[in-house]
C-alpha cells in the first residue's frame, strides 16, 4: 500500500484569464487603466470627465465610457478604488466610490465589479509623476490614470499571489429608473 510523505499539496484557484479594468473615481475626473489578458500588467488608458452631478447614474457619459471599454476589451471584471482614511475608516469619498461602483456593476452585469482599498494611491501617483519630471497642470491630466494603474496593479498582484479575487464584490443594486432631466 503506497504512502505519501510530507504535507498534502495545496490547491489554489487559478485567476480567471481576461482583461480587467481599473477605475479611480474622483469628484471631477475618473482615471481608467487596463490589464493585459493574463492579468499581469496594468497600463493607463484614459481620463474621463465626471458628470457634473455628484450622484452617478446609468447613462452618464463617464459610466457609459467605462461600460464601452468593458465591451470593447471583453473585460472579465472592473476594479474600483475605495478611498479609505489611513485608519481604515470610510468617509464621503468612499461612499461616493461605492455608489459609483454599484452603478457601473448594474450597467455591466454580469461582468463583476470589485472594490479595493486605494489608500495613498493618488499620493503615490503624484509623487511618481513629479519624480518623472511631469509637474503642475500637465500632471493633473494623467494623475487619475496613474492612480487607476496603481489600483489595478495592486489588485492584479493580490489576485496572482493569493489565487482569490481582490477586495469586495459589488452586487448590482436595484435602482429607481431616472426620468429625463432629474436625478434620484
């Protein structure tokens, strides 16, 4: 009767293959990054202007642009940065990111959306751009993309090292339909 020696082999889920999109939600702009199909490297894509109303809704140009990128690249998922304070608390910016993620999730279902901690990504993006010689107004144009790259790259690295999806899953909520010219 054969015997096995040593610990039993561990099984770890293989990350799903496919493009992922990273999103850095701000009050004025949305930075977007894209991964390669193997989920190894995040690269900047675009910076979108946010709809002037602070409450996102399906049909807003920035939400539709994210949905178009998901479709165009056949993305398997979207990672949205969740801005927490250094203590881990969530404030108004985190609530806004959660709302934005829920709207995107409802718009792109069944493609998954996950929220990942983005503490200090904007600070890191500003520092990296400044160190590269890009400063001032030119930096503003790409800092949101750089933050989206950092958010997505952290998520990709976490997924590869753990074999599990990063952050928390966003479930598309049922939202009241918006009537033309008003926002709920």
